[in-house]
């Protein structure tokens, strides 16, 4: 684990044991090896997997409840699901990936890293027959597009955690009417990753209590008006 990632995680109160760091290191090696034949992440990002992708995956760790049953929707290379499973052995993580080559890669990672708290669902998420405490969504569409697809797979008090770029605030505002329609409350946190890129994390959660929407170290903000509603079936 490089110094940038270690410093970033420490600032968030995330301390990884030696065996967890070793698993992240091996995971990085597996991504680099598989990327010779599979497009797992952008070619330009291969040199900054730790300070971009691993940091981004682990940044909202505090938003995830202990012993949560998590589905990483459209997992791709396993981001954020695999780093979360490594850092939090208490989580039960299902990697949802319908593209067979990528699903095969995820199965290889699970086996080589001996991740007993990880399972791979090599099919469309819509075909899942179980519900989850949390569904993570990273790099697959907007909130308005994804939320109608995943919301029926939530437990009674479950939530959806969206990983977004610096434009996450505007996307949240646009989806406000849809979020209210589903009876969800929102919490938003923002930060800058070690690579210098801004990120926004949006948790939409069922429950009677409203969750504060705020940036790290910032002031609370009120959600704005919603835009037109639309939906899209996703792989």
C-alpha cells in the first residue's frame, strides 16, 4: 500500500492490518495482470489504482453499518466491493456482474485472496431474488436511472450508496422528487482523493429519520428541486 493511500485512510480513521494490506496489494497485481486482456478500468488509471480507485472505494466506509449485507451493483473490476470486503470482514458482499469475462475475473480474485465474505452473482442484478442492507453503485448511470432498478432489492431499512464525482450535488437535486417518492432520506459527503480528484458520496436510506446532507467539514445543505423523471434498465 503506497504512502498516499495509507495517509488518506489514516486521516479517515481506517487502519488496515498487514494481511489486509497484502490482499489489497495482490488485488492490484491481479487487476494489472487481467487488464492485459480485459478492460477492467481505464488504461490511464492503471498507474493510480491505489490513490484513485482504492481510496475512492474505501472513503465512505463509515457510512456502512456493521455486518451489513451488501450488493455491489455492476461491480466490474470489483470496485468498490472487493476493497470494502477486505477492509471490513464483517460485511457480506455480493459482487453483481453480468459480463462473463469480468465475472470470471471476480471469481478469480475471490479465490486467490480467500475472501470468504464475498460471493459473485454472474447475471443481471434484476434477477437477484434476495434483498440487501446496502447496494453500492459506482460508475453506472445517474441516480434517476439507477434508483428505480435497485430500490426493490433493499431490505426494509436498507439504503443505496452512490459513488459520484464533484457533480454529485446537482445529480442529487435533480433526483429529489424521485427520492421522496420512494420515501428515502439522503446524506451527502464530499472530499478530495489522494490523486487530487473530488468525490461525492450519496447515501439514500429508508427510515423515519432524515439524514443530514453535508460535506466533510462543511455546513448542512438543503436538497433542491427535482428535474424530470426517467428510468433505465441496467446490466
